[in-house]
């Protein structure tokens, strides 16, 4: 990157020669950061929007002469919380703060190690703090970008989901269950994730009977298959909404692919599959 942008005054982020001058500077930042933001942005779910990852947010902060960080990670009753901050590099002035949170009720994270949960909590805090200060830059970069940080978006996107597969089976004492009824209940529960998330077993395709972990361990062919699978349209239920378990499966695949990419670059992010 051959361009250097200096955007600072005694009040924070912009030179105070008026709104027009500040918007010109914001446009310059958008131009400088466009490549890394667009390259790392994620399209999650079926929507047209892409979501900016922490790398993109940090590049925008640096272009403004700022640095983003997280502090005070703490364990709460229902998850992990910490504070994200954006500071000016020249004088340490805090220009933005935000809270990062990772809940115990998130299926993707309930079986993960403590350090991985703390790390994601900090990542979310950093992205959220940058979003608070620089959301307008993202809008200037590309209309397809959402200002919601990617780390906060479930793999299926923000949509209503079908919970049919998670309905409780009829209790034995309420009625006798025939073999046909039992087969129907089993079909509805088919594929429900039990235990370690990456031990979810596929019930279809050429890897039928294998877990996501086992497929990932096959190497490039296995990872290519998982990537292909994650790109397929989710089968809707009777109400037209995707099944929750299919969304969870794709979330797990996405985590595996991201960690595989990090490992291939020699910079493992959290934990290997």
C-alpha cells in the first residue's frame, strides 16, 4: 500500500475544514481499504449482503491513524463479555467503545475450549467498536456491504428458521407409540447434533455415515467437499424455512474451513479440527 492518509485533529477523526472536506477524506479511506475489506468480507446465508470481518475493520481503523483492541474479558453467568476500544495512535485518546459478548446458548460454541470462547468474545468487541466509529466508511466502500460485523452473524444469516426437527417426541405415558410413529419421530430427529459439534454425522451423499471432523481430516478433497456442501441451498421445511440443524451444520463447516485456511498460512486462529 503506497498511500498514507492522515486524518486527525484535536477532536478525533476528521480535519475540521467542514463536512465536505471530511467526506473527501472518508472517501479516500474507503478507496485505500476497499481491497482488503472486499477480499475478506463474507457472504453469509442466501442474502446479497456481505459482512465485514475483523481484518477489514482493523484496516479502516489503521487508515484513520487508530488502533483497535479489547480488554477486561470476564465470565458472566450466561457467557463471556469484554470491552472493545478504538484509540488514536498519536495520543491514545479513546474514540469508540463497544461490548463484545459470546453466549453459552450459541450452539457453535458450547463445546469449544475456554480460550477459544474468550478469543471470539474479544474479536467481536473489536469489530463492534470499529463499527461504531467507522460504519460510514463501509457504506462508502460498496453498497453490498452490511455494517453488521461478520462475527456476529449466524451462518444462515438473520432469518426465521424452522425448528421442526427440535420438537419434543411424544411422551410414552401420553400414548402408545407404534413402530410407524417411532420411525416418523426418528426421521424428524435424523441428523440432530449430539455431543461434540464437529462429530455431527452426515446422513446423505458420498460421505454418508462420516462426521464433519472425519471428512475434514481427509485433506483437500474432504475440505473441498465441505465447502461445496456449505454452498448448497438449504432444503426448506413445510413452512418454507430452512431447518435449524442444517444451519448449524453449515456454521460448523464454515468454522472448519476458516481454521483450515489459517493453519495453511501458518497462523492458527483458535483450535484445529
